[in-house]
C-alpha cells in the first residue's frame, strides 16, 4: 500500500531552513550519521586520479570486498526499517559484518576520521574533499573510474554537500556539537573484534577526545532546525517506550531522509494491511504521535492512524483521523507550499477525501452515507475534470453495490448528478443494470486514462458480476430481443484473464515507475545484523570465523520487483477463479487455484485474502476427507490467523462445528451456533446480507433436523423472499432445494416436486453443475417416494447425475447418491436382489465407509438398514444381524445424543 501515491511533501520533503532564517532550502537535513555515510562513500570511491585506470582503490584487495561495501552503502541510503537514524554503535555493528579487511580497518578508519573533525574548518575541508569524489580530474580519460553523480550514492553526496553549503555558521557549530555527541554515544568499551585474534585492536571511540568540545558547543534547538536532533530512536515499531527508557539522553538521533520516511510509512501501511493483528492499536498510535511531534509537517501520519483505527474497527478514531488528514492536506500545497487564499478547495484533494470517506462508511456498513459521499465525489470530480478520481469513484460505487444488498437507490444514485438511471425510454434501471453500467463506464475510463490497477479491478468486478447475474439486455422487447437467460462462464474466464494482464503489462506506461521503496534494503540490513549477532555469539565456540561466508549475506526475504498492489490484483484473479469453480462444481480446480494463490501470492496478499484461500482449502478437506482432517488444518490456520482477528477463520470454524453437530444429531449445539451466526451480522438492512442468508439457511436446516417442518418451511420461505429482493439468485437455488427437502421429509412429496424443478432450473441458468446434480438427486428421491411405479424414472435421474457426483462431489453427496441408487433398485419390482446383489451391496458398502468419516448418524442408519434388507433377501443372516446392530447403534446415537458439549471441541 502506497500512502504517498500522487502526493508530494512530508516532513523530510520540507526544505530545511538554515539557522538564522536565511539561505536556500535543501533536500535533507545534514546529520552526523549522514556524514559517517559520506566518509564511507569516499572510502568506497575516492577522488579519481588521471591515469588511475580501473584499479581497485586502497585498501581493497578484491572486487568482492569493494562490492560488499558498495552494497552496504546503498542499503544505508535506502533503508526504512525505522523513521530515525541509527546511532554510531549500530552503524559500527553493521559495518563490522561487511568489514572484510584486516584488523577491522573500515571501522577503525571511520572512528578516526570522525574524531579528527575538531573545528568548523575541518568540516569545510571534509566536504571539500567530497567534491573531488564527484568530479573528474583534469586530463582524465574514459578509462578512469569515478563515482557517477547521478547514481544513488552520487545524489546522496550532492544533497549532503548542498545541505552543508546552505548552512550558516551557527548551523555548522550545531552540526559539530551533534557530531561530538554522536561519537560520545558509543560506549568506550565497545569492541569490534570478531575473534580472539583482534581482541587487542583499539577501534573504540575514546570519550576524552571529544570532552573539550562538549563544553564548547551547545545543543539547544533553534528555529528552522528539525525537532528530532535530540530524540531517541525506537529499535522497533511497537517498542517505542521501552526503547526510549534504555537510551542515553545525550545521544542525538535525527529523522531519515524524505524518501526513507515515505518508505517507512508505506511499510507500516503494508503491515497494517497484511497482518493487522500484529499491530497493537495504542502502541502504534503512540509511535505515530511521536513521529508527528518530531515532524509536524508529516501529515501522512494521520493517514496511518486512520488505517490503524480502520483495521481495529475503531469507527470514531477512523473518522477523526481521516478528517484531520484531509483538513491538514487542504491547507498544504505541493512540497509544503501553502495554498493561495483565493483557492478554497485544492483540486483533486476534496474528491479524494470524499472517496476515502465513502470507503470508510462502506467498510463499517453505512451504505446510505457511503453513497452520499460517493455521489458528492462524482459531482466534484466532474466540476474539476478529475477523470482519474472519477474512474476510481465509479469503481468504488460498483464495489459498494456488489457487496451490500440494496433494493432501491432512489434519491441517491438517481440524483441530478447520477450517471444515469434510465435508458432514455422512461424505463428505470434495476440495481443490477445500474451496477453493470457503472462497471462498464469505469472500465472504459480506466482504459482511456491508462490506469492498469483500476482496469484490473474493473475486470475482476465484471467477472464477479457475470458469475452471479444473468445479463439481460437493456431493451428487452422486439423481434431481435435476446432470449438467452443463462450466465456465460466464458465471459467470466475472459475477464479473469484480462485482469491478470496487469502482471504482463507491468513495465509499460504508468506501471513502469520504479518500486524501490527501501524494503529490499531494510530486509538486507536486518539479515546483516542477525548475521553479525550470530558471529559474535558463535565466536567463542568456533575459534575462527569465515568472513567470506556467502550465507551470511544471503537475502532471505527478497521482495518482488513487482509492486505489492499489482501482485494483489493478480492474486485476486486466482482467488476469484477458485470461487467460480466452487459455483461450477469443479473441486480440483478450486484446490489448484487456492493453492496457487497461497503459494505464489502469500507475500503480497492481505491477511483477509490469504485467510480466505486457507478457508477454501480447509473446506475442501472437510468435504472430501472429513472433519478430523479439516479441524487439524483449522488449528494450524488459527495459529497463523487468530479467529479473533480473522472473520473468515471464525466463520469457517462455526460452519464446520455446525455441520458436525447436525450430523451427530446434537441439535442444541447446532442451534447455539446458528444464534452466533446471527450475532455476527450487522443489524443494518442490506449489510452482511450474505452472512444473514447463511445464518437463516442453517437455522432452517437445524429446524428440519429437529423435524419441525412448519417452522423450517417458514424460515426458508422468508429467506427466499429476502434473496429475491436483493437479487441473490445463486442463494435462491439452494433455498429452493432446501424447501424440496423439507417437503420430502414431511411426506408432502407432490409439493416438493415444483421446488426441486425450480432449483434445477436456477442451477442451469447459472451453470451450477454440482448443485444441479444434487437437485436432480433430490428430484429422483421425490419420484421414488411417489411409489414403486416411478422407480425406473428415478433410476434414470440418478444415472444422469451420477458422473458429476462421483467426479466432483464430496463424501456426503457421493454417499447419498449411492444410497438413492440402492433404494431405486430395491423399489423396482422387476429387480431381483439374488440375481445381482453387487448392484445393491457395492454402493451401500461404499456409502457406509464414506459416512463413517463424517459421523453422519441419520444417513448411516439408512444405509445399514438397506444393507440389512439386502442381506435378508440373500439369506445371509450373520451379515444381516451385523448391519441391524450398526443401524441400531446409529439410531440410538441420533435419538439419544450424549456429551453434546464435545461437538464444540476440536
């Protein structure tokens, strides 16, 4: 997540005004840490000499040694592990890990060079020598090697030189005083030796060298300098208070450069998105408050506070911080320049504020307020000709309409600033038609404006729309009117494929912007420090260390060169593919796409989407391997995604517990879990509509298991009306099938036939192949219940759906199909068990084996009862008695459940 997208400014972006208020602005504030890095750059690339050729500079003996120091310096100028610069002790510790020269020459030379800066004249000479690093000497040839001024290190040196040239004498004195404190902060007993051979090396900084200057220069802050000069850096994001309590008060720490500060805040935004449970609300806010006190101009801190409150469901905090952020931004121009008094609203910022406000209300389940904010944002974007923002707003509105059930948007979307709610013929558009119009307009604008991220998002939204809605033509009359009333899986696959093109298109147009935000460098420095600590801890045991060991410098967590936002969009396509194949009924494709997402996109994925991929895999385990395997995987998933913070994991746990309770006959536990389902959903009408539908569906199934048929039918009919109101046609197919089951078990077979046929019709319209096979199986059971004369028709329906069920169905559906197949044969008066016993016993044996995994007592009892009947026809009395005993065991467990509380334990 990039909180600086399209935005300039920030604390480090502000021009540092020299003491006294005069002088031109500079890009960064010069600090002792930056001077130490400048000196190391000078060692890495000393001033070029004419005729020097391409020889390695002193004291490097190999290209490997030289490159190692260069890589270390590059990471220092890009690292964003913290927003404050490291102390000299930490710098020396990191330098020790890359110091491959004899006697720790780099560390000793650095401390000696810093201790030699005793006066302002020494500082002037120091920076004068730095100019030679960037300047080719007279008479130099093309073969001479010197530092490129436009490289990362070259730009860093130029900024430091510019900062020094812009300082007043008073500012130089303060810099020298801070340098004294910076060096004195290193413990005199600090030892850089790596093993016993160098224990006598005197490479520490002697405090006495600087004592005479500590009285000469004061460290008081003055107008124009950063307030961070005397602050103390936390070692990690959430240990701010602990870190401050252990730091020496006389050790100056300063804010990093602008790019590093921006990268640091972006990294925290990524952490909030990927793993919000690891970020405590209060300690994160305390860290951001401290950063804001050090750099009041860095208003993006408010945006981080907003994201933190959003991740922790703090509505008041989110609303307050988003208002503070845009209130402050409204008073700031680019790079901190104030807005002219005549300009009341900064173009592009007010509509962005409304867009964020609408997303905030959408997240917390306030659809009307969200639509009002989006509508106002549309109006302002049109007034300001802000096409990019308008395209994003259209995408946000379509996302709102697809997530939140709305039966009417009159007065909001149909306002005078709406994008149109009719086709010019006086015919109002339905919610689904409005959603389709918005999606297509947003897609068109994103294509014209070359916004690949929004383009990919719109393709995903269109794929989701095509998956759940039948696209009826806007003009639905006349001889050329289309009669097609089915979804098109090809359109879904096409949009999913087009959304993934955001990966192949990366590197062109807008996506070609560099994504080097410092994460790579921060990761490398962390590993470097870990390697250094491991060397120190193992030196007493090993006796001799191998400094050239490449494993100590291996990048354990190399970030992808592709931006995380691009990877998230590409990964979402695979996640939606898995959902589509769930609807279409292909279990192998569900597992494959979920595994691809969890394997290839885990680093860039948010915790919510990654947990959803885990949920899909665990659901497949439950369907095909039973509850033991599913609950085992669930325990591992809960370690990675605590159920208290992951709604997907929490819902999965409740779904598995409810299914197992129903199968065991523990109806009280099942009803308790249904009540918990209802408590999870919002009380706002239209919000969490899918969760409410699932809660009602499970409640009806629980009533059906308790043989309360009238109540179950009432709940199911109410649910059907709700799904019809919000155009949830796929859910309606399941509700109709449930109504058919209710009428079948209540012996109202004739009333159940229309529901089964209607469910089958819905499944065909939406290409729900596996659900259609289940509906066909229910239809066969209904025909079979009408009498033996319909056994042949029922058998034909079973054979029709059997390939789909055996190929893609789960354990329960396969067992049910085997039982119905045996019942068809046993009900057929022309069928003789003695002539073909395998036609009965083979499917029943397979069914009992599958049901044993599920602990499904009711269906297992039916299977054993049919086996006993078959063995009775065959005269096999011992097998009959064994099947009868098993039947009695399952019936007893079903009618007299014991230890129902165990159903809540896994």
